[in-house]
C-alpha cells in the first residue's frame, strides 16, 4: 500500500519475483532492489541495455525479442536485486556481455555474505555476495540478467 492505494496484492514470493512497479520492487527485499537508468536497444542479434559505459546483453530476458519494440531506443529503469550480482567466474560464457565495471567503495561483512557498496553512474548500488567471494579490489561484477526487472521511468510500472 502506498498513499492509501493498494499497489499489488499477491503472495510474498510473487511480490518479490514479479513486482508490478518500482515501489513494490523497492519495498520487498532487504537490502532493497537497486535501480539503474539505462537505454534499451533492440538489434537483430538480441536486446541490450546501455548502462553508462557498459552494455548488457539481456536477450535471455525475452521469449520473443519483438516484445522489446515498444521501448527500443528509450530510457528505462532497470531493477537488480543485490543477490543478483556475481563476482566470481566472470570469464564463464554465461556472463559474457553481462559485466559492469565498478569500484567498490565499502564492503560490509554480514556473516555468510558481504554487501559490496559502489557508485554506478550516480546511483548507489549494493551487491550481496557470498563472504568468501568478497574483495575490495573487485573491478568487474556480472549481472544475472535473467533476474532483472525493467520498468517504465514515467509510470514506474514493470514492463517485463
């Protein structure tokens, strides 16, 4: 509920996995979802997000890449949960085209996981990784693009 209006009614797991808008996405989860500004680009080879100097291949997010037509060339908001960042095995084929260049500002040991804090294109981002994978010298971090959420920046509604 926001400002007396029900935003979404569903099971807790569905609210977490399929938030209807940015408010619900940011409200459910701890630490809360990160939001990044991006430009969506559709090509014959797939669908991509331009995030500052990095481009992410998000083709795996679409069953049909034609679903991206409505937002091709448009600015959107990308939601990434802290646990959907990866710091190890970045050379693996599954992370090809899914890497951001980062500079870790603070790492916070939380027991079995570590929260890594960094700034990405003016946005404060938190990545939660297994404690044994945390390192203040990390310069690259991958995004599990099959887990991201895309939002319309004006209505804040989820678009995929």
